[in-house]
């Protein structure tokens, strides 16, 4: 078997990743089935969605998480 050569390369940064905060509403119905909407940066939208889903279930929560985004940070 031939040895594999490891070459050092000076990398240049192509994109400057930055953090964005996402919110996602998750609820469980009376049968334990989970429903979730798409994560968005719009917290008010998720709060409105959670309020409307709360009319159908007592198990509603909004999750907040940060991710790296190559296209810019929080607005």
C-alpha cells in the first residue's frame, strides 16, 4: 500500500459565518403526535402560531436556538 501524503494548504476565508437566532413552535396533540412549523427569525410569528396552537393543545412550546449562517447575522 502506498503512503498518502498530507499537504498543508493556506486556506482563505470565503464566507464570514455569523450567528442567527431561530425560533420554532412545537406542540403535541392528545395522542402524543408532534407538530412543528418551520423555524424562522420572526419571534412574533412563532408567538402567534403558539397562541393559535394552544387552543388545541396544552403542550405547546417555542424553542430558540442559534446557528451559523454564511449570509449574515441577526437583523
